[in-house]
C-alpha cells in the first residue's frame, strides 16, 4: 500500500481545504511531520485512517456519548463548507480514490435553522487505458468490504502496523501477560482459538448438564423404587448426589435387594390367603345351616299363627255363605222387580206431563178428556185455514206501500236534479267564455317562451365567457411571474456554469497533469518525461462540476421554454374569452340571465297549461250536453210516476177492506194466525198426555200382579223381602271370593302343619344365627385382608420389576453420555489451562499468541541489534511468574552482561528503541499474517526525544534502511534536532482561523 495524496476540508483543526502530497514526501524515503502541540499532526493520520475505515484510530474514539461524525468537523469551518476527506492510494496494484463525508449539519436553503446531511462515501479507480477515473461504488458497506479485502487488515491492525504508536508499544513492553494477550489478540485475530476454548467449555457444560440430568432421572427412579418397596426394607436407599460416579451401580444393587425381598413377601401372602379361604368356607357352611333351621322353625310357627287366625274368621265365613244363598234365590224375582220399577217410572212421567199440559189450558178445559180436547183442536185447525187465505192480500198491501215510498224518493231526486240543472245551465255562457280565454292565454305564453329561450342561451354563453375572462386574467399574471422567475434562474445557472468553466480553464494544466502516467507520452507536448507536472491549486474545479453546472443551466433554459409556452397558451385563452364576453361585466350578465330565466320560466309554466285548458273546455261542453239530457229524462219520469201512483191507490183501498175482516181484532193477519196455531198445538199436547197417563196406569197394575206371584214361588213372603235379599253381581262375586280365600287358606295351613321337617325343626332348640353370622364376617374380613396383602405383594413385585428395568435403561443411556463428558471435560481443561496435563497452565489462545510473539521478537531483534550496536536481543519467554499463567513473557538479553532482563527494567531511551524495533517487527509479522500485502508507507509517532545523539543516529540509520525496500517512513515528532537531520518535512501550523499544512523539501522550498 502506497499513499499518494490526501485532501482534507473542514476536518479536525483544518478549517479550509488542505492537501498533503505523499508522492513528494516519499521521494526522500523518510520525512518529518512536525508542528506545535495541538496543531493537528495526529489529525493527518486520523484523516488517513478515516478515509480507509470510516473511523479514526481507537485511542481517539469519542467518549461521553458524542457522535463520531459530530467531532470530525472543524470548529473553525464556515457554515456552508462540507467536511470531506479524500485519499488517493495504490494497493494491490490498483490506484484508488476514496472520498468520505461524515453526517453533518448545514443551514437550510429556505427559511431558518439547520438540516442534517447524511454521511456519503465515494470509491473511484484510475483507468490507465482511458486515462480517467471510473466510479466503483457509493455504498459505505461495499467500500468498507473492498478496502478491507485489498489491505487484508482490520482498523486495529492498520493503526498498529502503519500508524506505529510508540506509546502503545512502550506500555506493551511493561504490561503483564493478560494485557499483552488482549493487544496481540486484536492484531492477529485469534478469536477463533478463543472461540474453540469457549466452544469446548460450552460442550463440557452441556455434557455435564446431560450427565446430571440423567443422574437426576436415575435418582428419581430410585426414589420411586423406595416408595414401591415400602417401609419394611432393611437396607436404605444409597445416599448419592447427581454426578457421583458410583451412583448407577449402587442404585442397581439396591434394586436387586428390593426385588428379592418383595418375592419373599409374595410367598408369605399366598400361604396366608390359602388358610383364610379354608376358614371362610367352614364359617359359611355353619351360617347356612343355622339360617335353614331358623327358616323351618319360623315356617312352623307361622303355620300355627295362621290356623288360629283362620278359626277366628269362621263365623264370618258362615254368614257370607247364607247371604249368598238368599241372594241367588232373589235372582229369580229380579225380572219381575225390574218390570214393575219400569212401569212405575213411566206412570210417574206420564202424570207429570199431563199436569204440565193442563196448566197451559184455560180453566174450563183442565178436567176435559182426551176426546173433547181432540175435537177442539180440529176446530182451531179449520179456523187457521181460513186465516191463511188472507195472508196474500196482506203481503200485497205491504208491497204497494213500499212501492209508493220508492216513487216518493224518485220524485224528490228528480226535483233536486231539475233544480241543479236549471242553476248550472243558467251560467253556461259565462263558463264557456272563461275556458276559451284560458286557452288563448296559454297559446300566447307558448309563443313568448320560444322567444325568451332564443335570448337566454346566448346570454348564458356570454356570462361563461366573462367568468373565464376574469379567471384567465389572473392566470396570465401568474404565468408572467413564473416566466420572469424561470428567466432569472436560467441566467443565474448560466453565470454559474460560465464561472466554473473559466476557473477550470485556468487550472486545466493541473487536470491534464493528473492524467499523466510515468513512461507514457503527454497528450499536450508528447514528451514521455514529466519532470514538473502542474499541481492543482486551491479551489480547483473538476470536469464533473462543470458538467453538472452545464446540465443545470440547460435544465433552467428548458424550464424557461416551458414557462413561455404556458404563458402564451394562457394569453390566447384570455383573448378568446374577452372577445366572447364583450364589454359587459359579470354582474351585469348575471342580472340579465336571471331576468330572462325568470320570464322564460313563467311563460313556460303558462304554456304548459294549453292542453289542460283545452281539455277543461271539452269537459265543460260534454257536461252541458249531459245536463240537458238529464233534465229531459227527469221530466219524463215525473209524468210516468203520477199515473203509477193513482193505480196503486185504487188497488190498496180494495185490499184494506178484506184485511179488516181477516185480522179478527189482532194487529195483523199473521198475528191472528199465530195465536190460532198455538191454541191448536196446546190442545193436541193435552190430549196426548191424558191418553199416556191412562195407558201407564194399566201397565203398573199388571206388573204388581206378576211381582207378587214371582216372590211367592221363590219362597219369599212378600215382594219387599225378595227385594231386600237381592244382591248385585259384584257383591255376589265379592262374597264368593271371600269364601274361596278362606277355604284356600285352610288348605294351606293344613299342608304346612303336616310338613315333617318343619315339625322336627320346631322340636329342636332355637337357631343361633347371630353368632354364626359374626363368625362368618370375621372369617370373610380375614380373607379380604389376606387377598389384599397378596395383591399388594404382586403389584409391589411388578412395580419393582418395571422400575428396575427403567433404572437399567437409564444406566445404559448414561454410559455414552458420561464417556463423552469425560472426553470433552479433558479437552476443555487442556485448552483452558486448568488441566493437570497442561504443565504450564497455558490457554490455547495464549499458546497461539506465544508463537506469534516469538516471531515478533525474532523480527524485532534484527533491528534492535543495529539500534543498540549489538548489545540487546529481544526473546520470548513462556516461563510462569508466581501463580500466574505463562506464555507471553518478553525478556531483553544484554550481551555485555550475558543476563536476561525484563522489559519493564529498561530506561526511557532503551524503552523507545526497543519498542520501535518491536513495532517494526510486529508490522512485518502482521503483514505476513494478513496475506503479505506490501506496506510502502509507515508512520512512527513520537519518542525520539528520549535518545542521545549516537542512539538517535543508529535509530535513524535503521529507519533509513527501510528505504531500500522502496518504503516511505514518516516520523511524527516535535523534536527540534530532527528538523536538522530530516530535510523533507510536512509542517502543521496552527492559528486562530484553523491549522494549515506546508511541504518543505531539501532545497529549502515550500509547497
């Protein structure tokens, strides 16, 4: 990697644009970067690091929560100046240009306040064939990945290898092993070895967790085994913890003992159950025998009790038998009794009917016989026939009366019709003239509406044009203003472009010089030698800026063309609208259109009634004809009704004389006929009831005679005695059932008392069932207890066998886990430095870093021998110090004394050149570790003030030898003696307006 050019603007202490030409500084091979304290020497290195990695060195990162981009901006910079860093370099054979702008605030272009610009990055590559730069990327991530791949180093490695901070290496010499490990770990990226340690530790913890989980499961199974075995086991459960190696064998041994004990308990329970079953069977037989004896004794005693109760009911049985015999004799008299009761019931009904019928007759007829009453009935029927003949005359008289009433109603209606027709026809002439005038008015309104419609449409068009004219007038003014603004912007853009073009032409020589390539002819003079190429001055304008300004000027001119076209279109529309609107204002045209609209609406409304007016006239004429016709018809009906009324009066007079005779003193013929019909009906009913009464009396006498004869033949003294002995069928069946029950009970009792076994049992002592039952229940309880004990022994044995198998499965599963745990734990302890196999207690990462430190010490010794005139040699030591781990020790061997010294005992000057040698050696090793990328530019920061003249000369000789590899070494120091020894210098000068940089060469010239 070789740096060519660095340009910073508003960065750190630099307010304006400052440029550092590393090609000019590198021509001498070694140069001095000096300046007053706080001038900004380190800021130059910060700018290089920021351009490459988008961040400054780690020691100068912000603290206290401030943002990175906020502190990069110079406090001296003007508000409109962007903070920017541009670095041109060659790496891996490619010439690149990196430009970075951090996020920063700027004043708003419009209004007050500030706005934040996002961070930006650009990466370009120089193309030798086209002699120009080509853009590669503007992505922060892509640029970072590209630069990281090309350099092969992280930011921390770059800051240690290229920007050699001597203070850091002096602290490295005095630091302990842990601090050295952290620094070397960042430089050589040994995180993968630390990751191996962490991974092995994680695997050890995971394997340990699996083993402990398996042990906990096994202990759980053992506890369940103890619970299943019960409290009678003599050997207790093994007192082991998860992780104990002997846990599994102890659990398996204890399970075998528990199974053996459970088997013995099972055999004992089987023997106990057999004895309990035998005792329960004997007790059962004894209980059954006692229960049978008690049953037979109770059966015989029950037979005696039933025989005594039966003998006590014998009188009732005899009485029921006598009652049943009398009832069966009375059944022979039952038909005669039923016949006599029917006859008596019919006679009473006939007597009641006769009395009711006589009560409705006149007093003189209450004692009349049936024949007399029938004769009076026939006389009434004959009189009713004569009255029915007069009913037709009465109906005709009523019809005449109704017809005369209808003629009166018609007469009144015709009179009203004639009066209404006369009144309406009297005003017919006025009505006809009114309808004719309405028709004429509607026709005139239709003509007026057509005339107003022809005037209204042009007025509306003129009004629309006037409104468009006023609107377009305002648009024309606005388009004129926009056109003027566009012309002003176009003029400004063109002036900007011309100014940039003029400035670029003034610096075109530097632009052409930037395209020169060593050994290739110049595009202007044709020479292949370029001894003094022109350099870009402050404010140099690039072609891209000029092209952007030209594009902006052309866009502004295009905007003027569009504005002119829009303004011309608006002006044309305005002229057309003004011509169409005439000289009238919008208000005048609005009043005109509203007046014409109202008149047109009114005329149209009147014209719309033309058809209705004609229809009304036609209806009136039809009504006139209808009323004339109705009047003639009414006059004809009046004459006809007069003739009809006279005929009806004559007919009704003749009918009234006949009806007077037929009413017989009643209000009407119908009333007289109804009275005659009622009298005939009452006479007929009375005659029938008298005849029925006589008939039922004869039948009652005949039934009494037959009943007396039947009672005598059945053996009863009187019919009343036979009636008292009579029973219903249900009562007879009840007596029969009671007698049958008594006889059946008597037979059952006789059979039971005759049973020999019951009679024998009654002669024996009373049965003792309670004692036999107590013996049986005790034997049954003992049997259940023995059976439960055997079942418990079987379940315990089965559960112990199942849990034992489970324990064996857990033990088999734990075998591979424990083996894996032991293997991983051995490896983890070895890599972590805690294992007894690791004699030096060195971690894996420390072991790798120790190898790297040994390489660094060897590379540093090559330069340290020259700086110390062959006195000092830097060696690596892996010896342990006290109780600390070994691996990262550094010793200095003094050739004058032959002894090894710790680097912490070096003096100030010795510490400087030893740390310088260590830094240079570390740079070589890290470069090889990163892929061997060549580092052609190095910076060494401070420490030279602690050297004497001879040592300083020797150190400078070592640094000067780096030029043999075509390297450029920059020394950052403010030691005055170095200004005399190193002629090529980059001076940083500070002032109140910000710092500036200047280049001093061997000839004494400034750049």
